[in-house]
């Protein structure tokens, strides 16, 4: 135990005294700026550090959300760029330090920017970090708005994927190569809004621009709606509508209309309020389709109940075929007992037969709709 502790302490001391000289920041500003002036005396910030500069990119989203009224996604992110500039190297033993912050305006900087939309404000970092081996790290903060083709099929559980594409504005593929940083740090975004950041995926592609090609880095940012309240309320209204329709079907035909109408009205109110809240989108939410179907069910059932009521009180002589049909049907299911062949009796039996068919079909439709609703909600 003791020897282990001694080794640990020794390692720590070596790290403190031996390692520090190498990892130290250049904290003597006056001394460093004099040294940097000497180093950059011949430096031309207009010319790139090499004929092919390899830049590592890393995106660190700070905030992401979707504005549904305009169908755009907004993201606030830091873009970290790292590259080698062999002209800015120094002997860390001589200088006594390993890395330092330098004014970015004195260095060559890559012109990487958003290409699939306009950045409303990008704030280039004023200082870049230099290391004695010539590695430069520079941050740019982007505030970007990108149009989204909203996919609302799964609303209110929908996920939207937005592509943020970055490329060099002035340098071709032969001059500037962009690469994704290996240590893709997963964003730790503390979101409190209606959207939650699910994932950030970077991909590389070639972007043809006229005759020359550029390297394109595309980040697919996936956002998930936090719509638990929406989902619960919508499910409640949906099942209340189904229950109203089912309750109406149990009542005698002449008492059904008010409940059918109420069910259709509830569905209509929900549809109107949902349509006011939903943005224009490339797809219709399944929930909207379901509620629309229930609304139509209420309407159609109302019409059929009215038809059944009318048929039951017809007084004209029924066609022979109908009389024959009702007579045959009455043997299978009990339709009419005493007045089998009278005019009124035939119509009443026909109405009862129609009602049975309507109820059977409606029950089947409601069952299918309910099963589908349960599977998607
Ligand atoms: C910084 O460097 C200068 C010049 O080398 C020296 O005179 C000065 O004492 C240093 N300051 C500190 C705080 O070490
Ligand atoms: C840096 O300077 C030290 C002493 O001035 C020298 O011994 C060492 O070789 C130098 N290192 C390089 C890489 O030039």
C-alpha cells in the first residue's frame, strides 16, 4: 500500500515539475507578444500555410429550436477549427511555454461558413490558440436559421432533422480539405424549450460549384418535440369521440342524432384548434387523419340514422323485390313478427334491416380506428 502511494505521489510530482514546462501556457504576456512579433515579422496572413490545408471541424451546439410559424430551425453553435501552420512554431524549451492565445487577425484564417442558408450573425473568435508545434485552434460562433421541411406524421411525437452545411467559400478541394474531428464531443445542451436535441451527426461530401469542387461538411441535427401534454390531450379527445359514437349506437335510432352530432362537433373543434397550432408541413399528422375520420363517421352515421327513421315511416307501396328481400331476411334475423306483408310492416322491417347493417359496419370501423389509434399513440 505504502509503496503504491509513494509511486502515485512521485508520478504526481513528476507531472507537476517535469511536465509543466511542456504543458505551460505562455502567461508572461509582454514576453510572449515580443516573441510573437519576431515570429510573425515575415508572416503573410493572406497566404495559406500550405498548398493543401487540412482543417478539422467540430460543431458544438449550444441551443437548437424550431420556429414552427416560419418552418425554420435556429441553431446557436460553436464551430471549432483546427489546422497546422508550420510558420508559427517555436522551441518550447527556449520560450518556456507550450501554447498561447494570439490575436486571430494576425493569422491566416479559413473561410469556412454556412452554405445552405444565411447565418444571421456569426461572431468570429478574436483570438486563436497556438501551440509550439504550429497547431492553430480557432472558434467561430454561429447563429443560423435554416428552412425545414416539417415532417409532422408522428405529431406530437415528431422528430425533425435539419442539415447545417459548411464549406470553404473561396478555396477548392485541392486547397482546403475539411475533416470531422475524431473527438466529436456530444453536445451538453441544457434545453428548456419545446424541442430537445437528440443527435448531431456529421458527414462529408463533395460539393460541385460550377467547375470547381469544394469539401462540404454537413451536420444533421435531430430535434425531438416535447409534446407530452399535447399527446395526452389529443388521445383523450380521440377516445371521448369514439365513446360518444359508441354510446349513440346503443340508443334507439330516433335518439341517436344528438350524440352523433356532438361527437362530430367535438372532433371538429379539436381539428380547428390543432390546425391553428400546426405549421404548414410536408405531411399530415396521423392524429389529424384519425380525428378527421371520426368526424366523418359522426356525420355519415347521422345521415344514415335519419335515413333509417325516414324509411320506417314510408307509406308508399314497397317494390316487390324489397318485399321479397325483407321476407327472406326476416327468416334469418328477427325483423318483424305480426305485420310481415303489410306495406308499413315491410318498410319498418326494411328500416330495421338497414339499421342493423349500418350498426355492424360502424362498429367495425370504430374498432379498426380505435386499434389504429392505440398503435400510434
Ligand atoms: C516577463 O518577461 C519579461 C521579459 O523577459 C521580464 O522582464 C518580466 O519580469 C517577466 N514577467 C513575469 C511576471 O515573469
Ligand atoms: C530547443 O532549444 C534547446 C536549448 O536552447 C535545444 O537544446 C533544443 O535542441 C531545441 N529544440 C529544438 C527542437 O530545436
